[in-house]
């Protein structure tokens, strides 16, 4: 096992919490204890892991376990379309309450993006009590993936291909990298492995619609990921033109910005609803207003809108379930924020037998990972990349 491969393997195990002590690491990798000891000490000297002593009983010395360390300060930004989060993460910074948040309408171009990024940077740095020049750098997560030509592509941020690390570094005034971020399902599964969950899918509805799958495989507790394209399966033939280039995708009937677009079109065609007063709000706030209009305002149009949303979600969720057949499926995204009763309705609307696999009931759950979990993962990715260790 090469030096880099050994370091990467151990970092993967510690990050996933599949093995956190030297004894567990040696067992997982099938390596001698003294070999693992040397690798761990080498990683520790780089500042990438730290000791966590755990007292398991009243007698004996506490056992030594390891956690991933953040050896400096890095600005972490998560930009998912209309939803923005920023935080300076370091050893003594990064309380979740300090996460700077922005909600905005769809960003029309790269100039507007630069203004939003700068504003979010300033808020995050101010919350940290540090100065910009005290940062080691920044890392940015985008709602995007790399196309075959290496350029970024996204149905949520259509012009995302114009964004480069050079542009981000110039905008944020510090060395910046684009995160090769873990899928949501990978991070979520880490929260369930102690409960014998071996596979998990995440169904997300927010600025877009996605389904991601992760499963534990291999002797290292390695996590494999398959990004789902559920949001771009045709749902309404001949419907609205999606950012992916096709018409009538599930995303065009469920995602926040598209729901607002549909309401605007219906109002212009004579629909009677109070939701016209909410069209200038962010999609996150708009979903809240739909629920309030239906329940508190007894708005008939809003009720029908929710009924359609529930039906489309049940269809998309059933596709994801049959595609992945996971042990657990987590439903998340700002469309469901504080509206678990919508998820309960979606569950009842699923086709018969959708939740039955391998003679056991599939569980729908709320997400366990916190925004801070993702922020720290990204900060660790920044410092690992700087040390030449693949994330």
C-alpha cells in the first residue's frame, strides 16, 4: 500500500466513522498495528486528524479515537441556486448559529453571483471575528456537476459553466477551490451506520429535484454513490422547458422557482389566490406561504396546488424507491421545511407496495445531518487537497 493510498484509506475510515481507533483501523485495513500507527501519526503531524479520548467504563484508561481536524481557517460557501450559506470553519470557530444565510430570487448572471458571493463572504467573516487576510482560503459547493468536457453544468444555475476557480478566487479575494462534494446520501448514511443501515437514498425537493443513493461496500466501509436523475424524468409531456433542455421534467412541476412560475402563469390566466402577494419572495418563503394560504387562509387554489405537489412527489419518490431499493429513504429540501405533514400525505399517496422490499418495511425519515456537518466536510476537503490527498 502506497503512502498516499494508506493515508487516504485511513482518512476515509475516520471521516465515515467506520473505524476511529488504531485497533479498528488495523482490523478494517488488514494491516499490522505498527504500520497503522505510523500512518496515523504521519497524518496527525500534518494536522489532519486529532485524538478524541473516550471513557467507555469506570475502570481503565480512556480509549484513543480520532476525528478529522481542520488545521486552519477556511471560508465555506454552499450555493444551491436561490439558497446560500457561508461559514468560516476552523478549530475554534464555526458554531452552527453563526452560519450566514441568504435567500434570493434566481441569480441571472455571473455579475450578480459575484455580488451575492461577496456579501455572503463579508457576513461569514464578520460572524467569525476574523479578518479576511487570516483565512487560508475558501471552498465553494455549487448545485452543479462536471460535464464530459470538464465544465460545470447545472439545471438550477444555467450559466454555471462560466464559474471557475480563478473567478471565485478573484471574487472572494483568497485562494478558492470548487468542492468535489460528497453526495447528500453519502453523508446521511454515515449517521445511520450504527443502526445497521447498509443503503440509503435521499429524495430532495428545493431549487431542483434530486435523488441520490449510497451503500456501504467493501472491507473499508467504503461508500459508493450513484447520482439520481429523477428530477429530469418526463412527468408532463410537452410541459415547460427545463434547464436540462427537455420539456415537462419532474423538476418543472416541483422545484421552488418553477412552482412560482406556474402560479404567476395561472394568475395571469384568471386564477383567484392570495399567492400573488408572495411571488416576489424567495422560493423557500413561497412554500411557507402556500401552506399558510391553504390552512389559515382557506385558499382553494393553494389547496389544489398542494394536492398536485403531493401527487407529483409521490410519483417521483416511487421512481426513486424502485430505482434504488434502499433500507432507508430520507426526504429533505426546503419544500418540506417544517411541513412533515406533507411527507405523511406523500407516503399515503404512494402506489400500493412501494414501501415493501425484501420482506421488510422501507422507512421514510427526516434528515439527520446538519448544515454544520457539510461545512466541516468541505473544510476538511480543502486542507486535504492542499496536502495533496484526494478527498
